[in-house]
């Protein structure tokens, strides 16, 4: 019975994979024929089956851009970038789409070492960092065994220092993978979806009006209270707005 259930499960998984592949091919064909609205529907069907990938979000963003739905285009480019942070095509199209945003927010200049660190973090995907950490740990164990069983001092010395390097590399790679995974799970960034939003000083309609932002702007979510979220802009300004005003990336 258990073997039968496993066989049925394998068949269902295989059928699902082929169905998703067919949908992706259909969506891409519709896009190449300039049937963008139809392609959008199929791409969204794919996402409803929990098949998330940079390609799907990227193509969906392109389709939205072609139909002048720039805010939705930015949202999907950002989601694609979350899965493939080092993809230059995504970066370029996102830059073009952001030119349609009304607000021009100047990002606060960060410390060089912080910017370099973030650049290193985003140079690889979550899966790549996790794979590198596993490979590094396996090599570390190999060198550890070599250190204990080596007969010469030269081999022991080389294996010791190489092992030290690999364990540090493994720790950093794993921390990078964990941080990127946390970004995807926590959804700490969002896109403003409403044409005009007034940011309040407190999570209440009676709060003081601080400033106005517009659709397409990327914000960072720093707190949540009921139907309200506290957001911070790239220039450091912050305030409260209704959750319905934004869509988490």
C-alpha cells in the first residue's frame, strides 16, 4: 500500500510539473504574439500553482509594462529581483519602469563597507549561497580528517589553515543564505499600489499628515499595528499608512 501511494504521489508531481511547463510555454507564446493581457492571465495562473521563479515574475513584469500597468510591472520586477538579485536584465527593466514613478526619492548615502557588504550578499542567490556553504563544510571535514591522519608537519599546517579558511567561508555563506531567505519570508519591502497616499504620524486617521507618496514607490515596512503599517523611505522619512495601500514584494 505504501509503495502504491508513493507511486501515485510521484505521478501527480510529474503531471503537475509538466502542466506548469505547458502553461509557461503557452504564456511565453502569447507574449511573443503581443497578446499581453492573455499572457498576464496565464502567468498569474502559474503563480497560483506556487511555481515561483525569476523568469515568471520577470516576464509578467514585462507584460504589465507593455499594457502600461507600471506599478504592477515594478512589483513583479522586484519579486524577480528577490529571487535573482544579480540578474542585470531585471535591474535594467526595473530602472526603466521606475522612471514612471512620480516620486523621486534620493537614497541616503550609506557607509562604503555596508554598501560593499550588501553588494556581496546580493551577488548570489539564496540557493547558491546555501550550496556553497554545504560544499565548504564538506571540504572542511575532508581537511579535518587530513589534519588528524597526516604524517608530515607540512601537510598538517596546510590542512589546518585551509580548514580555518573554509569554516569561516562556510559560516559566512550560510549566514548570507539565511539573510536572503529571511528577506523572502518576511516580505519587509512593499510597493505603493494606490495613486496617492497620505502618510500619517500615527496609526490613525486622526494622525497628522506628514507627506504624500504615489503608486509605484518602494517602501520598507518597519512596524505593524492593526490595519496600519509603519514605512520608511529611502531618504529616511517614515510614517504610517493603511496596509491596503501597499502590496508586499
